[in-house]
C-alpha cells in the first residue's frame, strides 16, 4: 500500500504507519485498525464513502482467511457469501423490496435505494459512483474523483451498468 493518505494515531498524525490508528485514503475510504511496516496487520476495519464497512483480520496487507471478513452495507444488512438471498439468479429483488414490498406494476425499482440517485446524462452508475465514459473517470456520488478506469473496467461498466438518459 502506498502512503498517499494520512495516518493518525492517538489524534496525532505521524509519518510511520505502525501500531493502531486511522489511515484515510484520498478516495475517502478510511482504515481503522492495526498496521505493521505500512501495511494492514492485525484487526482492522475499512469504512467506505458509501456507508459500508469491511472488518477483517489482516497479515502483511492481506486478509488472513478468505471469506472470513465481514461486510456490512450502509443500511445494516450484513453480506454472507453462503446462502445470500438477495438479487440472485432465482430472486432478483433488492433488500429494500424484500423488507418493504414490491412497487406496483409499472413502477420498477432499479436500485436498492429509493428514490434512486439521478445519473448524469450519458454517464453510468457503477455502484460506488458515476462513470464518465468520455474521460474514463469514476467519481463518487458527490462528484469527487475516485479513480481512472482501465480498459477492462471501462468495458464492464459500459456493458453492464445503468446509463443516465433523457426522460
């Protein structure tokens, strides 16, 4: 992991990322936990700008045991890789539809959020923000830079994600 954010320990920001503290990435994602030699090491939690969080045990920057971390969506729903009942091949309902019921005929729900975010015309909603295919940049939902998309991500977004259009 490159040190392009800010590492703070006990309310003091320091240059060496070692011990317990908080690391804030330029994207707004925040890591709270233990570090060793500048890498996640020990117990730690990633907090994402969308409100979700991922908690795991880390060793030398990698998750210790695959599929043993815990992801919690912003609405409190915990992701479980086994027996995941939401938006699967057999049942395409969103979590909010399962909890609150389906919309009347003719009023489809296109995302888990209600009301859905307004996608800028010509852009795509790629799950963690909006994608502008003209400059190949993903912005968060507050229109702040997240990342540049490589060819593989560009092709996936254009092929699978919802595009903002004139209504």
